[in-house]
């Protein structure tokens, strides 16, 4: 096993870069065509379908705290005369992230395709 | 060109200070780092402001842009994050995957739409997490 101890990481040209905290610690691309399934991901063990547009991603390795996390969601919106799907972060913990898709009337709807990215610090 | 092979990266400053966690393992470095990012505008002419691993943009019509990737992704299934700017005070604007699949190994098709699901040219930022080919 090889281990590298660094104070700064420098490219050949330019300035040093913050590596550890800037890395995504969890990401998940998933689809819901009636049954939710993860297509690919990092540091996630499973997905739970909580009902229409209700998705929970469970992490393999936990985040260090609830506060030390930032999230990004993306979603495919399909059809309709209104915005059909927006993601809302419903709840989160050090080991799970729950997100919900809904339209501008506040009604939940399935995400044809969606993404979750969590950036922060692992426990 | 130098190549570094490692299993774990440790922050020396955090280790010396006794602050935990102080390390990160290789999978997070490889799969957790952004492989593509770009900030661009499609308001007048579709133009890259800043980017990483992006060759060019293709204007696909109002609100629709294809981001052409320099070094290909290993598969079409990777995570996207996006942000758009709502320029008009009367319009909610959201970023959106433009097609299924929108994310291919060498390009990403995105769109920005308003509350009427109509294409909307604006300033756009995207980030992709996944594995390179």
C-alpha cells in the first residue's frame, strides 16, 4: 500500500489546489421508470424508493457530520406545460440523503433521470 | 510527464495537528474529482467563459446546448450538477437534461427552461463527476 503525505499539491504550472475537501464523496446517477435504480455511483450502497418522486441514497462510508456537506441535484423534466420536476432536498444525515421531485404546483413526480452529488468531509 | 501511484493521500497539516479525518483514499481522488466543468453563456452567442476538459459547445436552439468533451468519459452514466441564471424577474429558470440519455461519453446535452417549459437562453454552469475512459 502506498501513502502520500502532502502539504500542498501543485500542478506543473499554476497554484496549489485543495484536493481532499473539494472531492465529491458521494455521487449517484439514477433512473425511475416505475422502479428506481442507480445507474452508477461512488460511495453509495443502495437506493430506496419512498413513493412517487421520493428517493433516498444510502452511503457506504459516512460523512463526518450533517453540517459538513453540500449537495447538488439535477433532474430531467419531461413534458407538460409547467416545470414538471424540481429536486428538493427533503432530509439528510451522515449516511443518507433523501430528495424529492415535484412540479411548480407542489405535486411529486418521478424523475426520468436524476443525479445527486455530495461534497464535504468523510468521517 | 510524471505519474503518481498511491492508495491513500494524507494531509500533512491535519495529521500534524492531530485533526481527523486527515486522509482520503484513491477512489475518491479518481471518481470524486470533477472530470468536466464549464461556465458558458447562450444569451447572444453560445460561448465558453471558462472550462475544463471541454472542446467546444454546440448551440442546439433556444436554451439547448451540447457540451463536447475533450477526454471521453468511460461510460455515459455519470452525475451532473448544473446551475443557471434567471435573468428576467418574471421567469423561473431551471437546468435540465436535454435528452435521454443526455450524458454520453463524449458530449453532454443540457437545456435551460422557464416555468412554461420553454427554452431560455442564459448563463449556465455544469459539473460532471464520474470516470474517464
